[in-house]
């Protein structure tokens, strides 16, 4: 899998195989902060239309997304990985196992759309 740093139009990195193209927005925020809706809106507007992402990831070092940001992410099929899920990914969890948790603190129930 090739990984490329983009830093343009709300995408920080790109990785892909011959099957799926992944685009990621990475935000380094203090743990007590939340990702605001405005940040998610910018990413939603470019991840698929501008960059052609099959899988769009919004990764952050803070512990939460605001309710509006998370609702938007879920509605637009953006994978929202906060600090705890990022930690699991770094420790070796497969991304596919984290996607169903999308923005939750470990709650495996799928949120209604």
C-alpha cells in the first residue's frame, strides 16, 4: 500500500491499494477538546468529490466529536476515529475492526441514520 502526504483541500494523507483508496484528515487536538462540525464539513466536502476516496477517515487525538460533527460523519459514511480508537489502531487493531465503532467510546451498537 502506498501512502502519500497531501496537505491540500482538507486531506492530510492518502493510501491505496488496487481495490480501495483511503483519504484521511488528521487533527492534533488536546484531549479535552472536541472536533467541531465545521472541521467535519470541510472534510466531507472534499474527501470523495475532490479526492475520490472509497474510505474517508477523520482521525483526531482528542476524545470526542461534537454531536453535529458525528451525526454528519455517520450520515456521510466518514469513519470518525477519536483518541481511544486511534490508540487501538496504533497498537495493531485492524482498521476494519474499528469502523463499526465509528466515533463511539467502545459502544459497538450501530448508530441510527
